[in-house]
């Protein structure tokens, strides 16, 4: 029984070692040309201003420990959209950031919750 298992294991290892150098002599795929990369469209002036305002508001809220995670997520989405040149999404997400930052800062003025006397 052990001789059979040893023979099967040896045959399997021999077969796998034959596959190990299957792609060794294959030439590498050519690198894409640098000139084929599409240019990203530029953001509108309104989108740039909205993104700058959202970044400043988020920085202020973060300094006061009032930055909500939803505002942080929306800011990241706005920055990603800015990298792609999507002005509409930048404006939409920047408005969401500003809204959530205002609510987070307003939440700082809420009274502390007291339980009991």
C-alpha cells in the first residue's frame, strides 16, 4: 500500500514539475504606448470652488472632532470624481460634504445627555 502511494506521489510531482517551466520562454507582452492614455477632462470652475470649499469645511470639522464619516466618504467620492474630471459628481458630493459638516458642527452645541440626577 505504501509503495502505491509513493509511486502515485512521485508521478504527481514529476507531472507538476513538467508544468513549472511551461511559460518560461514566452516573450513578455509589449508595454502600452504613453501617447495612448486618454486625457482627463478638466473640472469646471464651479466644481473646483465647490471641492475647495468642501475640503476646507472638512478640515475645520476634523480639527474640532465633528467630522461625520458620511462627510468623509462624500469628500473622498468628490476627490475621486475630480480626478476623473466629472464636474457634476464633484458638485453633488461637495454639497453633501458641506451639509454634513454643518450638521456635525451644530451637533457640538447639543447639550450633553445626562442619565439620572
